[in-house]
């Protein structure tokens, strides 16, 4: 079914390679290209917020959307993190930690799907927002900016890291409680 939420999800999927093109343009540290990559990333993040809200508001959820939306999200965040680490702008341990949590929670959701869907918690939604802000700040050409902006970017990233860990643990605990309740 073609409707606006699915079109926005499709747009986000299309934006990922375009985002990567601009992130890596030149030597990966050209100011104009990095700002363009930031704008594309921001548009993709906004489409993520819009597609889910529109689908729920208008009752137009679809199997495509349920499958493609999280894939698009993981592709966007994963490609941004991996790209930033490849460019040397973000340590690999941050990328690995966030991706392991994201993949782990996704696998956990599949493992317990017979008992129902584990919905996104408020903490999970906050984690997603803070991760997007942190990643966006790292995409910006901060090497050309005063040191205070690098400090701000790292402060937001640390909050994202803590939320990533805490919400990951929360999802595991919720799944285990569900297992006990089902038994």
C-alpha cells in the first residue's frame, strides 16, 4: 500500500547512500560536504519521526512500514556511526557499543515475538533522539569550530551512550519478565 508514511520510510532508505556520499566527499572533512551530509541526516531523522506519527494518527500502518521502518533507522544510524569511525571522528568502541545494543535489542524482539511485540519505551525513544543529536553533532565539521562545540558533542554522545546501555538492559529485563510471566 502506497501512503505517505511508507513514502517517508522509502525516502529515508534512499537518503542513506546520498548521505554517505556527502559524508565521504573529498577527504571526508570538507566543510561544505559535511554540512550537506548533516542536512541530509537531519531530514532523514525528521522523516523517521513523521512516518510513525502519521501512520498511527491516520491508522495507515502496514506490514511494509513495520518491517522497513526499523531497517531504515538501523541503516541510517549504522552507516553514520561506521562512517564517522572510518573517518577517525568517532572512536570505534562507541560505534560497536551502539550497534551491538541495536542489533541485540532487534534480535531480542524477534526472539520474543510469539508473546507479542516489545514496544519502544520512553527511554528507548529518548535514546533514539539523543543518539540522533549526538551523531548529527559529530557529522558537523567540528574540527573548524571552537573547542567548546567538540565538548558539547562529546557531552551529548556520553548521554547517548548511557541511555543506550540503560535502555538495552531495560529491554532485556522486560523480556525476561515476559518469559517468567509466560511460564
